[in-house]
């Protein structure tokens, strides 16, 4: 969902919650939202957003796992070097 869409949805929610137009206007808005959210175009947009978010989450997790693997390798190499008789001075 883009920034503009989020702004429109937020404005609509604020209007409904803060409206003093009465019960009839509230019911009209509720019926409009039901038609909009039930429309095939809206369902498709929601499904697309879910798949994009899932793909981004997977890519992020792969990046984290790659970083952890690199750090683990570096630690193993460092520990391996220290175990071979090479001493490192601490604090000098």
C-alpha cells in the first residue's frame, strides 16, 4: 500500500470515527467500505501487497542469515589463529 493510499484510508477512518453526521451517514460509509473491500480489484491489490511483503521478508531474512554466516566464519578463523600459538596483546 502506498503512502497516498494509507493517507486516504487514515482520513476515512478518522472521518468515520470523528463524524457527527449521524447514524445514516455512518451506515452509508459502512456500506461503501463493504463494497470497496469486497471488490475483486481490492482483493487483488491486497493479495499483491501480501506477496510483496512476504518476498521482502524472505530477502531480509536471507541477508541476515548471510551476515551471521560471515560473522561465524570470521570468529572461527580468529579462534583458529589464536589456537595456533599466535598471541595477541590486549590493550596495547
